């Protein structure tokens, strides 16, 4: 009967050097924050704090107090290093400034 009150969710976080994917069982009615704490992510990845985390469930931004459902995948998002629009402009400028090579005769 105790297992009927629990749900299974995944907590995932990825950096350039490390992948964290933990499946955890939490009580029905648990929040994103509670699942992150149970997963051990904050112990495994130094420097992460609940106060600064941006989280989502299946690529949709969610707050730490969001109540979980069976089989949810909690994703922890890293801050962007470069604004995507700035990066796109830089790529476009680089491509525009490359001169086509003329064939040698």
C-alpha cells in the first residue's frame, strides 16, 4: 500500500563535463524542489543552489513549487553563456565577410 502513495520521476542536469540523471521515488503531491533535494543533485554538483535554479518539466519552464505527476522529467537549465540573437548575428556577419574564392587560371 505504501508504494501507491509514491510516484517515480527523473531529475536531469547536464554540463559540458558532467551528466546527472537520477530516477527517484517521491510522495504523491511532492514538488519539483522536493524531488531535486531527494535526488542528491545539489550534493553531486558543487555550486548549484535552489535559489538560482531554473527548472522545467519536459522543456516547459516550471517553478520549484510545481506539483509533480508520475513519470515527470525535471530538467535543470544552465544560464546561457551568449544571448542567442547575438550569436546568430555574429555567425551571419562572419559568413557575409567571407569572400568567395575565385578559381585559379
